C-alpha cells in the first residue's frame, strides 16, 4: 500500500468546458504524440495496421447521446443532444489508485498534486486500474506498465521550451479552447474563477476521490429557453403593407 | 519539500534538436506547424503560434502527422503495372525509366492531339502550377477536385458577392453576435472554425447549427436546426420572406452596394427580357426618384427607386431588382407554414430565427469609429456593422439545387447588410473579387501548341462555353457546355465515366494526382472500378493508359499503369499562393510554403520518391513544353522550388508575395529574390501583409483597400464592384434556352435551364428525389467528415484508425423502431442504383428522415498496407456504391448527370434510399470489391513510436 501526501500546496489540474468541446480528438492525439516520446515507456500500439488495432492513450473523448426527459422513460421534452466528454486522470486528492498500489509505483506528488507512475517500480499488476472509478489508467501492451496522464509534468516546468508553452500538450493544442490548466488550490487562479463562475463540478463525487480536474457544464440550449423575440413586434410595415413601407423608408434615406 | 522517498522526476528533459516550421497538409486547412526533430527523425509536431490560420492550435489530424509521415503505406519507388488493372501487381522501376515511359506516351499524345490527355489533380494545393503545366501541354482537359467538392459554394459566392466562405472569407469572430452555420459537419475549415466558435462562446454570441445531424459544431451550437437534406433553400427563403414582410432589410446598404435598384427589362419573349437596362456605355441604369427618369447606377445610388414599373425612352418596361425580389419572396409559397413540412423545421422556429436575425442586425448594430472613403468619393465617419454572420459548406452545396441554395444564403446576407461590415462576414484578400475579376474559361489550342489561357474560369454567358466547331464539347468532362454551363471547377467526377463511354471522345491517357477516383472520390465506386478494368474488342483497356501520382498505396494506385511516388508533406516544397488558394485572413494577405524539413531518402530504407511538382518540371522539360525549357531546350526549372522563386505570372508577380525584389524588401510586387525561400523559412514558413485599418471593411467599395490591393499586386487596377442580388449571367443562359442568341442549348435541356437558371435564388426539388418514387425510397442518406479524419482519409494512420476505424450507418430511432433495427444489426440499404449491406447504429440526434455515416472510412482489401481483416475492410463501407453519376433513366435515351444543372457540382447528398433489416453479421459489408495486392507489403504488428527517446 502506498500513502498519499497529507495535503499538497498546489493542486494542478485541468478544467474542461463541455459547452465548447466539439469532440474533435485534437487533445487525444496531441497527448499521444507528446507522451509517446516523453515520460516513461512509449505509448505503444498493437496490431497497429491489423484487424484489431489497440493502443495506449492517456486521454480519450467519449461521445454520448442524451435525450432530455422530465423523468426516465417519459416522453422527450427536447430533441436528443450529443455531448463530447474528454476524460483523462483527474489527479484526485484521495486517489484510490495510489493507495492500492502494492509497490509504491503510483504516487501523488506532494509539491503539485500530480499523480504519476514510477515505471521502474511498476509490476503491471493492474490493481490501480481496477481501483480507479474513472477508467483513466491504461496498461501499455508492449511494456506492461501502467500509463496515465502525467499532466505533462515534463512540459509544465520544462526550461527547454518557451514559458508560454509550459502547459499540458492537450491544453496547448485544443482548437476550441475547451481545456484549461492551472492551480485549483488557488481561489484566484483563472481556472478556479472559471469553476466558480460556471458551476464547475466534480465527476462522480460520490466516489469520494475528490478529483482535482473539473468539468464546466454545457450552457442551456435554445430548447431550454422561453421568451423568444417576436418579429411582429419589431416589424415596421403597418397597414400599407411592405411596398408602402418601402416608400416611407426610402423617403427617410433621402 | 517532497518526502525523501518520493521518486525523482526529470522536469526539464530535452525536447528536440531543432524546430523546423512548415505548413500542415493533413487536410485542406493549411495550418502552420512546428516540426520538432530529434536525431533526424520527427519527434513531435505542434501548431505554430505565430501562424495566421491556426495561431498555435492543431487538430487530431495535424498531431497524427507523424504516423502519416512514417506510414507503412508510403510508396517507395516508381511502379509499372505487370498484372491486370486493379490487381495491384507491379514492378518497381527507376525514375529514369518512369519518366521515359511517361515522356514517350505523352509525347505521342501531344504530337497527335493534346486533348487526348486528361490531367486531373485531386486535393492539389498547387493548382496554379498544375494548370499552367496543362496549359503548356495544350490539353483543355484539366481540373482539380472542386467539381465533386464544393463548386456550388465557390461559384455562387463569386457570382453573388465576389467570394464565398472558408478560403474566401470568414465571420467577424470578434464582433458577430449571431452566427448561423449550414451544412458543416466538422470540416472546412477545421481549426479556424473551432477557434472562432470558442471566441463566440466566450463573447456570449448565439450559434445556430443548421444540419441534419447534431454532431461536432452542431452539438455545441446554442440551437440546432435539423433540416431535411436538400431543403435548405426553402428554409432560407422563408427567413427572407419573414424579413421582407417585416421590412427588416438594410435599404441603405442595398442601395449603395448591391444591384437592388438596378432596372431589369420586363419584355417577355424578347431577347433582352430579364437583362439589365444599360446606357450607351454599358452602365446599368436605376430610376431616379427625384427626376423620374433612368440614370446611370453610379450617379444616383441613394436616390434610386426600389419599386415600380417604369418605361424607358425606347418604350421598354423596366422594374428595379428589389421590386421583383420583394414580390417573389413575399409569395406565400415561402411562408413558414408552407415550408415547415418539407424542411422539417417548424413555422414557429423559422419565425423566431427571422426575428432574432432582424433584432441582432438592426437593434444590436455596431459602429466603429473608423472613417473611410468609398470608391464613389464619399467620406464616411464610421463603419456600421450588422453583427450577424453565416458560414456554409458541403452539406449545402452537394445537391442538384445547391448553386441556388448557396445564392439564397448570400442574398439573405446582403438583405441584412452583413457582408464586409463589422460583425458580419468578411472577405480575405485577394477576395472580394467578382466574376469580372476572374478569367473566362479557355479551351483552344494555339499555334504554339499551348492552350490559349487558363482552363477554369467564370463564364459570362453562352459566349463563354467551350464547344468545338462541330458543336461537340471541347472538354472530356463536358464542363462549360449546356449540361453544366457555369462549371467553374470542371467535373472531375465525370471524367472516368465519359472517357470510358468515349463521350464526347476517346482519350489516350488519364493522368491524375492525389485523387482516389477508384474509391471514395467517385460516385458508383464499383462501377468506376469496372470502367477502369473494361477492355474493348481488341483487348485494350477502354481508358488506354493511366498515370497516377500519390504518396500512398491507395485503391487508385492499383488501377494505374504507371505510378509516380510522391513525397510526404514534410519532405516537399509547396507554395500556398495568392495566385491560387492562399492562407489569408480578413485583416491580412498571407501566403505560405512547405519545404523539406526532412529529406525523403533519410526517412526510409532505399526510398526513392519525388515531389510531384518537381517531377512535372522534369517531365515538362522532356516533353519540350515551352515554359519548361530554356532557349537551348534544356530544363528550365530545376525543381518546384526553383519555379516557386523564379516564375513570374505577371511582371513582378509570382507564386509567393513575400520578400520580393532583388533585396527582398518588396511586398507583393517585385523581381524574383533568390533568397525568398530562406526568408520564408526564417519567418516560420509564411508571409503576412496587413490590410490597413481604413481598408478593413467594405473592401469591394473601399478606395483605400482597392489602392492597397493594387500596390501589393492583387490586381493591376482598382476593381470595385456592386454585389449581385440578381445574377444577369443566369438570365443570359435562360434567354438562350428560350431560343435567343447565336448559341442555344439543345432542345432536351431547354426546359431544365429555363426552370433552374432563375436570376434570383429559388428552391426546386433535388433531381434524384424528383426522379424516383419517394414512397419506395422514403429516406435520405448522407455522409459527414469526421473531425479527426477528414481529408486525411488515409486509414493507414495507426493513431487515427483507432479513433475512426469503422463507420456504422447511423439510423434515426424512429426508423430503427419501424424496421426492428438495433445497434450492431446489419441492414440492406437500397437506392435506385444499387444496394449495400452494412452494420447500423441507432441515433436520435438526427433529422428523422436521414441516415448518415462517416465519409471515406471504408477501405478495399489490400490497400493502404492494412491487414485483410482490418475493420476498415470488414466493417467500414462506402455510401458511394449507392450513388450513381447519372440520374435514373427517364426513358429518353439520354445520360443525365447527377449534378447541379448550373455548375455540374456532384449531387452526393441528393441520395434517396430505403432500408430493411438483413441477416447478419456478415464477414464484410456488401458489395464485395475484391482484393488488391499491396505493392508495399503490410504494416508492422506493433508501433512503439518514440522508444529511442524514452
């Protein structure tokens, strides 16, 4: 069993905006290409050009269809929607993947709260993946070590890259700017402010893992709104009809 | 301090030895990329933060470029076919042998009859070069892929307002308050739209997605309008109906900048009916309300009448465009109640959206404190903005009524006064550029053995059509004939079918580049494969010789006689040129290059490939094409890089606009600079020339913009113009169909031209729908491009194929229920032309009459270095098999193209089908398309990319 730090000064993590994620997978692939040549073993792909290609990824996007209903089984109250849901390690404060690790390979950094796997100590037993309620860990098929999001720990402090690029690869690349990185322990940070303003929430809080990453919910859609603008109230043509209005309007132009 | 037992983590590892900045080519968007190199290999690719297109971000395709670059499907050497066509049996040959074979074959063709070469380039980003090569060869048969992509969008935009969407312009993301996006899944253009949508969300602007399927951009839109395919024009014209009825149009804008007040001759049965009334100088006339007489449009813009019937001095009756327009769209056929059923959009929704457009445009208008002067000499203190904007793409254009639908969107934009204004839609230089700013089509062989001008252009009227002296079509694709008079991008999708049929004539060699015409780029895929395999009585192939250049072992490679292996995009020179399809933004002219950030021979054992354009420089010289040889007959351009730097299209204007002049200090115009490419490389692979502040809006009528455009060489003289709500070119063709003029269409096409060439946008029923029994084929079927795969259709990409390796047919829940279908079942889907049997998945967030699937995921067995049991083969499929390049026979013995009658745009999305449950699962979808032998073997079992650095 491995212990967690009592607390961490900083809680680095991601804030993911579900209102703007278009499900394009840019973050997924940028993550793979940065990390396959970075921290730990490469993110390998088995049967890469074959019948059942499968590889390790640290970040995936799941797509759900949701039909708004007053209660389950009731008639839909609005057309079905599609929600794109990116998911990677949430760097939980009470990370069960760490405490379950028999070798101490899984650990949470006391400095910034990032959860990592020390691959030298990892025996590939897979207990951490079982313990994680989010399915955020993947066993690498070639190296047989557990892979997970590192929050690009080899980027965010890296003095070999420009300061502005010292963010996780997924954040730097996101074309829709749906991913944000920062310190969620600091209430004044941009990410904390965003969470406060937009009602950012924890994924599956009932699991008691206290995830650091937060999700911002989609804003209400037109289907959810009332009080439409009424063109009749704006309309200018009165009794004279459109062509009569045209005369008046042209006179005003001169 | 971390506890002592906490493992040490290396926080500042070395990333790369060097960063080389070039341009992505994983799709059509041309983003800037930083390629990190380590030990001579590509370590990592990221977006270039300084680049005007993507500003640092990069999509899934761009990041997967490594897997494309090192794909096992890469061709390694030139190939000569040794087995039957389609078998994939080749022998490797040297470049010298390949170019000798090509030279012998093409030399004979050129000496005999140059038009027996059909040279078509697919997703080519060097069209100004490849078309130049074809002009030099002397064949009229050249085009790229626009005819089967989005020519309706491009042509409608040019004829209406001097440019369309995407490459032509973009919404004013910083100011727009309401944005409507039509017929766009997750594609053109990829990163800029995502950046823009994000900015709109940040600013609280409203996004309305109009699309039958609610994925991608439509999933995050504030409102989704799940329109029925092929009915968008009805929906749009119903919005117009509501706006006109309510008087919510921008009269001042219409009077100043559009042809709304121009007088149209009302003279039924006469050759001038529907034409503009003009003075003796050809200047269009308007009716002065003050003087109650016709005056030149330029002289009296604000005082012009917008309604009324007037009589000219010569006795002809005339009416302002706007009068006819208002009457037309006030008709109750466009009332929301009357279009709701067909469009699948409720009358209340149409009314509300019209109200929101009006409210946003006129009650929330914006003003910029930026004085400017119009081309008529009037100084304006401010720039007035109508903050509504639009974007549309293939879902709108790939219909047989697509041209008029695209026109309808532009007319709506103009009525709202929201084109080239703050908060509206903005053009990117060199646009706006109206039809008059483009060449007309050319197809005549000169005495010098070259063509008399650029192949593709914008016809002015019947006089621009391309016929031989005997009245037969000049071009193999029958572009610029009565079948598709305004086919501004050619009809690549008709080339194989016509060449196979010898209609209008037989060709000798089909030469293609980057176009998978034996697979996902053709309608009727299996039929096309059979045409390529088909032989005449002498045992010769009906299409005698096929030369093809591609970087990968695609399906088309197997159908080629001679294969010229292209480089990957990281190994080549390219220019994304102002002469072609540049990377400009509304605030700036810009162009870009690709350059070999790695050399091909270092990127694979015994790999011997050449950039296609460089190979053309060599081939052009061997053939003695005039512009490709020096006076002594030797090769003029050593390679494409040499051409890019030294070719001048007009004096001082060449492929690249940046760092011209001997000292490299000239923008736009200047002598060739031998150090030009070095300057581009230093600057990150691109050049930007900012549009001055005063020239940022109203570009079509802004004196400062016009002067700036001349200065940097976009045009040689100011070319302001008036936006065309009413398209006179259409009236000219319609009058020809009524029997007027020297060139008239054949009898069988006249009624169709009269019905569809309306100078004001209309909706008509898509042709396939009109030609089949809709009770038998009650459903629509369409494809969408997935964000992670579009244009990087290569499933050989080890990473992307894990995201999109199969493509179920998505079926609306209500259709599933009616047919007893559930996820994982298989179904027969049948059109008038054929049947496919494929896996299905249920989906509710879709128009209830529409089936859909992802485009171009399915692959032929043996292609792309994939295993025979790859999911792309065993579960992926093409909808293309159901779509025929011809309409159902009408019993008149004629071949009617499944295309827009105006532009010839392939009507992919007109498809009508029925569905029934099939016994499944099958080993692979039907039809079976056989197997090709892989000339490059199969890919490795395992990829551990980056292992040398970890």
